[in-house]
C-alpha cells in the first residue's frame, strides 16, 4: 500500500527518528548493584508493611508494628551506608572504566568530584513516633 501527501511524509519522518543515550556510570558494577539491591529490599519491605496515604511518599503503619518496623529498617540503613562507602571507594575506578568505555564521548564535567551528595539522598527517613490519637 502506498501512502502519499502529508501523511506519507510524516510517516517516513517518524520512521527515521533515532535516539541515543550515554550511560555515564556502569550500573552493572558490583558496588553500584549492591547499593541498588539494599535500597530495593528496604523499599519493598516498607511498601509491604505500610499502607499508602494521600500524600506521595507518606505511608501509614499501625502503632503496634512501629517498634518492629523501626528495628527492621535499621539493619538495611546500616547496610546501605556500608554499600555507599564501598561505592564511593570504587568511584575513581568506575570513572576510569567509563573513560575507557566511552572514549571520545567521555566528558569529565558529567561526573561530580565525589558521590557524597548522592548518598544524602540514599538514606531512609524513619521519623520518630508520629502517632495519631485514636488510631491503633
């Protein structure tokens, strides 16, 4: 079937579109995967044990589960800090591997000097006891 006119030109333009991405960090690196694994496990536990609230990122937890939840979440929090330190120690090596892998596409300005600013966002916020009166 032959297309002609405006629609035919549009279809051939859409077909010729291409995209490319540049992976600046090797997400398959053992240290990177370890950080992602710990975050994923903790996040899964958080979603399983809590109920969603209307506000994004806020979840509800029954009062009688608070102590156990807090104790359980302290383990992955410590594990995440250790994994983040390990990744930070491997960061220069990972950047060098990226330099080798990307060749002329490597741009040093794509990489922060350290990963410390990222680790500030990796933690968990398990607030103190925010009980609502009457909700058990």
